């Protein structure tokens, strides 16, 4: 018998209430992602792909259906339990970096350890090591406003990795970058996946799709090719 998928989405529906109207966003989504996969989720704007990522990442709850992370059913979990699981199991990388402007690169990377530390050893050393790996040793004391877009995204990736999550989720991680810098960031994700990390990227970038093990196409809240 094979191991459990790292992510399983079972008959997930998601609707939002706008005034008196219920607007469906996801309709009967079924999806499994295996440990160590590199998956790209693609689709036009408004297709529901970011909502799907937010549900996988425990940032949003489905209206119906079940989501399992590493075999754990998220249904019935309190907000606090979801936040703890999210902090331990999932690292996020965003298109707009979401770095805190007043903190240095080093402090931004270290931040998740204050809330969700599961590191044995020295979190400060791990933050330093991750920034070294990202080629940012000389930029550790710089604030986000003093970094290029590519450097800021590298800080964001280091921050996502600080708690050693099982899953790396990225929402349009190359969307705010020029093509050369975007290629460099894509190479980081490829290397992380080669090292065994599960990577899920929501993207419009067809270059990313070329390197993924699997492309999931979402349109009108339905997976088109699963």
C-alpha cells in the first residue's frame, strides 16, 4: 500500500456571499498531490486557482468537502489549530513578497519562528544559513526597500523555508519580476523540489509549467484535466 498523498482535496466546494447572492468559486474539486511532486496550478484570472491554493494552504476553509494535509483532516479544526498546522507544514511565497518594511532581511526570515517554531537547534543560525544559500549574505541587514525584486523574493523564499515545511506554496512568485530574475527564482524552486520538497505554484507563467511534474488546469471553478 502506497503512502498517503501529502495533500488531498475531496469534493471541495467554495462559495462567497455577495449581498444576498451566493457566488460559487470552486465546484466539486478532487485533487491529490504526492510527496515530492512539483505541481503547477494554472488558469485564467477568476478561475478559482488562488482560492484553491488558499484552501490547500489553510488560509481559507471550503464551504463543503474535505482537505487533508499529510493525512490530517482539516475539517473541524479551530482557527488556532489551523494556524499551528499551517505554520509547521506549509511555507508561503507571494507575488508581492509580503515582507515587513521596517524589518531587515534577516529579521523577516526569522519572524515565523517566533510564532510557530518547531526547530531544534538555533533558528538564528538557520536564518543565516538560508540567506547564505540564497546568495544574500551581504544583504542580511538591509530592509526590503533596499533590495531588488529578485533579492526580496529570495528573502521571501528563505522565510518560507525557516520552519522546514513539508509543502512550499507559491502564488505567482515570478509575476513581479523581469524574465531573467524570474528564471533565477524558478531555478530555486526546481532545486528545492530536486532536494525532495513538495512544491505547488499558482502561475500564469508557461515556463514554470514546463518544469512541473504535473499541470492542473482550473477554469470556472472546475479542474479541467485531473
